[in-house]
């Protein structure tokens, strides 16, 4: 399996930190994604974040689902 690039790791860590900051579990994220019409399984979400391999669209969907209004990139 390919190693995570620095950018993939940064994207995954950014999303994980937002989930933690909002107090949202992967299970809750799946429910919130379903509420906005995005069908994901918990295992798939867990794998995406673990690998750091997901699209910008998925990142935006997750941020929208958990109600993030802004992000700090530093």
C-alpha cells in the first residue's frame, strides 16, 4: 500500500480534528452525512480517514454535515 503524502495526512488530520472539536464520532458523522443525502458506511469513513485518501468533495460534505463554518489551516 502506498504511503500517505504530507497533504493527505494534513487533510485527514484536519477533518479528524474538526470531528473531535465538534464531538462527533464516525457513527454520528455517517448519520449526519445521510441527513444531507450522502450515503456512506461507517467502515468506509473510518478507512478514508485512516488512509487519508478522500476527495475534496467528501471533505466538504463532512464539514457541511457537522456544521463547520470556518477552518484554521495552521
